[in-house]
């Protein structure tokens, strides 16, 4: 599936915003196509200077560090890294000069050849990575050449320009990436869910939802939505799609026609079958999904819907789900100690993700807290209160969760560790053990970002897992 789109990149003056992975990838690709590339970055660290030297010496790319606000003279196009806010002074300067701003996903789309692999695209507030990886596993089980790309894995520009032939790509897209990708037209796409997140970047929930909804624009075969989240269906209704494109729902309940769902522990398809008014196709068992938590079954159904839209047989859905192993720190079982299960869901960095995680277990000692990123916790606590056996709080914004617990679950014991050092995690695990009895689950689902205490959620999850293993070793 080779062949690149013929585009007049030669001699084009392109400014790339950001010296991160996607920025470097886009800069090198465009320079290789003959563009005159300048990379700008507001930082000026030793690591950035080394990266800059490599680009300048090896690729003939100009790099400007320490000034990310000024538009280089003569710029024809700005290519931004996903995280740069639309309000950045560089983009204001571009708008004033009549210069378009696009992202690396847009560049990848424009670089596709006439016979390029179609894209099956996934977005949502939570579950994007898992669903995209499940989708890739299902496609591989069908014997298709594929890769999980976009917001994960190899930079998408590199994949599009590689000599590797692909039949189809499983593409995870963040709201940032969608904001900067106006030309994207997927074969089929899914919005898994919508909850307030990154509002400081988008400016409002409406703007955030609109950027998520861009994924449906121009879809050819299927727009996959979450029956339990009406906002995702609303985005389908608002999308301008190709004639014949269908709205396909997924639900944890019994599916109606044009839906995938669950019946008696079986994942079933009533969308991509003959006579869907009366017939259903068995795809897999709930036990084939790892782990079989409700929100992960929803992920599996969304992945299955996209794969089925591409014509994948039912057996490949089952085999792909069985072969899939989730990334670390996503509702990962660490150990059982004295009959108590210890679960690491450090990836639950917002309230929506934490709510899904808490819904997966019956009697929970919850470890939570960190950086709230402007979130409120009343709804989360109200929905989860009946499952809480106890709560251990750590991190900078733990007081927000403590206050919500006082309002909506005053009977639940709360331990406020009043700590933001990395040593707080072993202490939190010890306190959680004290509150738990056999049959309970100690769940790290912080509902907050990690950067007040840890470099990232991975480090936070590692600290939790290490503390649990110490606990298990001490009891051995």
C-alpha cells in the first residue's frame, strides 16, 4: 500500500512548534521532502540543545530555542505539536500573517499516498489507548497488516512515510490532535465517552466536545458511539459524513438493531449481520476481555464495532481480545495479601476514569489524590459511596476529595496523610491494609494527575506496586 501523495513541499518554508517526539518526526519528514524547516521551542535545556544539534547537523533543519512566540519570517505553514494551546502567541502571529496552523496528524493525512491504508480512529476522554490496542490486536488476528499509532506508539508521520505496507491503521487521536487536523476523513471512527477534561486548553466543554466530534467528519462506513453517553450520539448526529455511513452504538446491555452489546455474558453484534432486526452474531465471551471490568468491556465492544465495520470476521474479534494484554497501570492486579486484592489503576488521572475503575469492584479501600486539574469530586463520590469501605488520601489537592467525602459519604473512614512526598505511597498502602479485610479491594485510582509527587502516572503506579510487593513479602 505504498505511494505518496504528490504535494509541493519542495522549498516550502515550514515552522514546526515543539521539539518533542512528534515535532522532531514532522520536521525530519518535511525536510526530507524538500521543505525548509525551522523548529521553535520555548525551552533551552541541555537535552533540547542536543536534539537541536542533531537536527541541524544531520537534517539541515534550523532550530530556535528559548523563543516560541515569534513567527519566523516568511513562514508558509506552521506545524504544531499536540499540546500547544490555540492561544499561544505563535499562533496569533500566524493568524495575523494569514498562515495556517496544523498538527502532525494533519501532515500525516496529507502525506498519504493514493493507495494508503484506511484509518480506523478512536477518541474519548478515557479508554482511547486500550481500545486502539484492542482494535489492532483484533485486526492482526484477522491476518491484516496493521499498527496502533497516533497518540501512541510510533509517530504517525513516520508510519505513513515508511516502506512498510499496511492494510489498515488503528489510530488513537486526542482532542488536541483532532483540533489541528481539519482534513482528516477516517474509514470509521469511535468516540468512547465525553467528560470534562483539558478544559484549560479548549476553553469550554463545548469546544472540547466539538474537537472530539471532528473524528466523525467524512466517515465512510461507521460512526461508533456509546449508547450510555448521549453526548457521543449527539456528535454523530451533528457530523457531516459520506452517504451510507451508519451510526453504530455499543452498550453493556442488550443491543438493539445497529448496536453491539452483551447478552448472558456474551459480546454480540446486531449491526454487521444480515437481517439485524432478528439476528445477532456471537463475537466473544466477557471472560475473553482482560480485565473484564465494565468499562473495559465497553472498550472491547467499541474496538469490535470498528473492526466489524472493516469487515473482520467474528472469530478474529474473539481471538484478538484473547491475545490482548493491557498496558501497565490500567486496572492491573498487583497481588493478593491476606485475601485482599491490590489493584493499580494509576492511569485513572481524572474523575471519569476513576468512576469507571471504582464501578468495577464491590467493597473498596480507595487510595486517591494528586493534582485535580480543576476537577470537582462531588459526583464521583456520590456515585461511588456505597462501594467505599475506606479512603486514604495523598497529594496536593486531596482536600477537595476529603470535602466531597464529608458531604456525600460521611460514614466512610478517611485517612488524610497530608503528604506530597514520594514516600507517601508506602504509607498509604499500609493504611489501606489496616482498613481492608478479606474480600475487599485496595484500589489506587487517584482521580488526579501525578505531577505533584511523581514524574508521571507510571512512576506513581510503580511506587504503589513496589509497596504492595513489600507488604506481600513481609507477610510471606
